[in-house]
């Protein structure tokens, strides 16, 4: 059975009230969901919180998954919603807070060989939408169609974002190769 | 550097990412265990879209029956083509609204594009089918039609939300835009059944206006509802 099919089976069993299937899904999908949040420059604690919040919401709306449909676009559509909500809330909070003389937690570019870069450093020069597409396509292993579904956009738009992201990554990695 | 090389570097970087703490995964699993009971999945999207279409059509017919079928009686066969256009757009709007309420659905076009397409197509159809350049009582009759159209749209929006109440909108503003577009198109259908004023500028401006106004009201209503219940997210 292909991995997507196995996920679909687990999801259907989860909808039928099988707790073992729910646990299997949590263990199977959490690492990639955690990475999805981590590449958006949130702290590890925030990524943990977002992961927890996502599973609670997934559990609450598990009936919206349609058996026979791919699981990952459904899952990431909800995870994106949680992340956007997190930004909205943290934006509201930071608007009320007074600024401190402290720099935000952003990965600073460092002169290192490309192979030793962390995910955050690799994707740092990309705008959020391109970073998300690269993460979903290349790390989560979703197809163009699945990414389009998860991000509520068209396949053409996903292709274009991936193309632009790779142009920037090629340029950045090329510069690093030249420098090292 | 080739795309494959970039893929390899990305994969290595991803593998180096620390996995979530196993204790955290245990906590997550434990938090959902008490409520893991069977749930009924949503009906197929086409069933929900047909339901929305029926709500729109039934509401337009009921309101037009209450106000009188003056428009359709005065219409010639060619002008009746407007119903084909409105029905086609309403079908797309119903599918768009349904897609917005099921996370990870395949979408034909975004609700904003659908709204723009609906307005453009209605303007084109009205301009082609209704050729009377008079503009008597432009504002007073226009406001009456806009009001009647919106009064038709409101119950369509409410009944549609009820039908899709088990869905989950990952983007509530987009869902509201699709909902408002469908409700507005039901309002236009009612006006074409009821309104006997076939002056070009009247139908072009006031009948078409029902769609964007209805969509705007729906988006504002959702924003207001979200502001009043921030905990829901």
C-alpha cells in the first residue's frame, strides 16, 4: 500500500473512533508538521504549541476529512489556518507591547558550506509563500496538486512560486559555493 | 547548481531538524483520547453544492411569488437567457462555497475571482439583452430593487450556513465571499423574475450591484463575528 493510502486508511479508522489509528497518525505526521511550523521562524516552544493546537483542531474537525481524498492537503490546510491565526494573535499582542532593545529570533546568514546549513538558514531569503511551497513540495513530499489544495491556490501558482524559490536558492547556494 | 542538488541539500537540512519531543506526542495523543468517538464524515461536495443551489432557487422563487412574477411575464425569449447565465454562475458559487468549507478541497477559482467573473458576466449579459436607454426614476427604483435583492440574499446566506454548519472554513473571509456571491446571485434571479423595469442602466447598475453588496456584507458580518469571538480563532 502506498504511504498516502495508508494515511487514508488510518484517517478513516480515526473517524470511526479507533484511538490506535489516532495515535499512529499523531506519531507519523507530527515530525513533518513540526518542521512545517519550525521553518516559519517560530521558536521551538512555539512550534510545540502550534503542533498541539493543530492536533486539537484536527480532532475537532476530523469529520471534514472526506474518505478517499488525500490526507495531507486536508491536514496542511488546517495547519496553515492555525499558523495564520497564531501570527494574527501574536501581531495583536506585539502591537500592544512596548518594543525592547532586543533583536527578534531570526537566523542570521552565516558563511558556512551549503551542506551544513539548517533548514531555517536555507529558506531565510525566501518570502513566506515561497518558503511554504518549497517545504510542502520538497520536505513533506506532496505533489503540485496536493500543495495547491493545501494552500487554496492553483497548480500554476504553486509551480511559479517553486520556480522562483529555486531561482533564489540557486543564486544563494551558488554565492556560498563561490565563497567557500 | 541543478535542482536535484538543491533537493539533496534541502533533504539533508530537513533530516537534521530535531523531531518533536516524544513526551509531547504522548500528551497530544492523551488529550484526544477521551473524545475519540466515531464521527460521520461530511456528505460529498456535490450533494452540498446541490443543496445550496436548491436553497438559492427556492428562495428566489418564493420571494418572487410573494412580490409577483412581473419580470418574467414581460421578458422575451432572448432576454430569458439571463437565467441561464445566473444559474451557471450560481452553480460555480455553490461549488466554491462548498470547497471553502472542506479543508484541502480542489478549487476551480478563488471566491474573489468568482465574484469578479459574476459581476463582469452579468454586466455583459444585461448590456446585450436589455436595450432600453431610458433611465426614469433611476435612484428610487434602483434602491427598491437593491433592497429587494438583498432581502432575498439574506435568507439564502443564513440557510446556506446552516447547511454547511459542520464544515470548517480555513479562510472565513473567503468562505464569506463565496457565500455572499451565491446569495447575491439568488437575489439577482429573484429580481429578474419580479422586476419589469428593463431599462439598460437600471438592470446594469442596480441588479448587478446586489452581488458585490451581498458579498461585502457577508465578509463584514464574518469579520464582525470573529472580532466578537476571538477565542474561536
